[in-house]
C-alpha cells in the first residue's frame, strides 16, 4: 500500500539514509571524494526538502541526488567519457532523451528504476538499494517500465 | 558503510552555516537531568524535560517546518548560558527566543514572566494583574503549565498565593531545586 504521508523530520530522513548514500558514493568516487559529495548530497536534499509534497520514495530520491553529483564530478574530471547516453546504444537500452517526457506516467517503482538506470546510469545493485528490493527485481522494474513506455509511445502515435 | 562522527559533524555544521534549518536541537546535560533544547535562527524555541528527541521531533516539524536537524551549533548559546545558570554564575539569560506559535495572551504572560527576577517568586494572581487580567490567575496557570521554554522563562518562580509550589512540568522536586539554587528557598 502506498502512503502519501508528509516527509518525516529531516533528522529521521538523514539518519535513515546517510550510510547508504555514503556507501554508494564510495563505490563510485572512492573514499576521499565521497566525503565531499556526501555533504553536498544532503545539503542539496535539505535545500529541496521543504518543497517535497510527500514522504514516498525518499531513498530513491536521495540516491538520485547523489548519482547526479557523481555524474557532475565525472564531467568535470573527464568531460567526454562520462556523458549521459543520449543515443541508442548497442545493448538495446533506450536513450534517456527518448523516454524522459513519458516517464512521469509510470507507476512509481518502474519510474524510479527507469530514471535511475537510464538518466543516472546506476547499476542494478544500486537501484535495488534505492528501491529496497533485489537487483533482479530492479532489472525487471526497469525493463517493464521501458516496455510500458514503448507501448505508450506506439499508442500515442496511433491515436 | 558507517558515517564517521567527524563527517556527520561537518554536515550538521554546514547545514546550520548555510541557514538551511527550520529548527536545530540538541540534548544539554544539566544537574536536573538531560534537557532537549530546540532553537531556530530567531532564538530558543523549546526546552523539554523529556530529553528523548523521538518524543518531540514530529511535533516540532509540524510547528516549525520539516528541516529539523540535531545541530549543536544552533543551541550553543543556550547550552553555555544554562551551564552558567546551573553553576550559579548566571542570574539572567541573554538569549533571543522564538515564540512565533504562542497565542497572543500566552506571549503577553510569558513576556511578563521573563521580568520576574532571579531569586524571587511571584504568584499567578500577581502575574495576571500585571497583564491587565486580574481575574485570569487560572489562565495564567495554564500558560505556565505549557511554558515552551522553562528555566529560561522562569515559571518555576511562580507559586500559589499561599506560597505553595503548586505544580511544575519538570516535577515539583525540580521546581524546588531551581528555587533553592537561586536562593529563593531556604
């Protein structure tokens, strides 16, 4: 069941997610850079926190902020190698630009999986962490989200 | 992966330094037991005798906004002055206070209360008369009972007209102890 509760006091949100966020950042950036990114992640979360409409999917939300920072720091270091995949790639993944405007229509879990996978390039292990599920379930959520988007797009074209 | 105390402290300091908090809180140790002190950038907002944050955070977030974080920095001034008060070296608090959610009558009564000097007592009736409502002793009692910032706003100095201690949110033994500390009781 989904609850549309208001966001918890920031202290609860922070204590619940700080270890997960630091772990994610260390895997992506190494111990030293992870500390700076950790602080910036939660400062960004704090800046946006009073505008959150509800307290659902906070883990995916904060990992999305962290992933965004990882991408930005990669851009600064290596401007080309870490660009977002804007073109369709060989393994059949959709380019994110192709699906971004449609993702809002997906059920929350599929939407989070699709965005984390294709907008932020997270591995399924990390998406599983974000969604509090397993890597396999995360993979399924992302792929069924993409299927739904493709079906929706075809449907849009037909109508 | 555990966040080190140092990294945790740096984040909490940065959050306060960037003025991102609706409210900061911390536990302040005292001779009458741990106190939970909460403050906004405007000033001290709450002191609780039940120091467990879990009892209060949800309510504080509803009253002041969701960006509530443990923040030693925001309560530093209060902590220092409370330490001095309990050590007997401070007889009046010089702290800004934030009573934004108090009703007008309560604000008026608490303002008058803050002028009751260290080491002296007054009565509910006297306080009621001072705010121009001499028959409102009982309403004044209710305001004392719900005083959001005890000790700093000295409701322990308000006693019954017969000199009895009547009541106190922190317990009558605490009220007696504070009055003894101030030399108001022998």
